[in-house]
C-alpha cells in the first residue's frame, strides 16, 4: 500500500530533502546576493550594473550622476542646463 512522506524543500533552489535539517542546511549554504546602488541627495536610487564600463550607461559614474538627477522633466532640463554651463 502506498505511504505518505513529508519532503522538505529548500526555498531558494527548490531541492527536496527527507529532513528539515537538510533543507535548512541547503538554504543556509546559498550565497547572499549583493547589489550596488547609487543613492542621490533626494533619495533616488539607481542600480549600478557591474558589467558596464565605469563611464558607460549603467556604470558607476553614470549611476552617481543619474541618482542626483530629477525624474521630473522640467526640473531635469534645468539641472542639465546647470551641469553644461
Ligand atoms: Zn538550496
């Protein structure tokens, strides 16, 4: 006759184990994911893409500038004018 088993699944990689302890060990063995963000003076956060060149779109310097720029078009226009003068 069929029987019932309880499987314990790692919430990160979905691997099933026969005991809760094994699943906890698997969960804890996964690396923490880190992200770098540029945070501007107004609190705007822009994610830094580590695969982009430093000065290119998505890179560190771009993100630092973008974080200080407003998302409001009219304010942004003034900021760009200030920056280029
Ligand atoms: Zn896992």
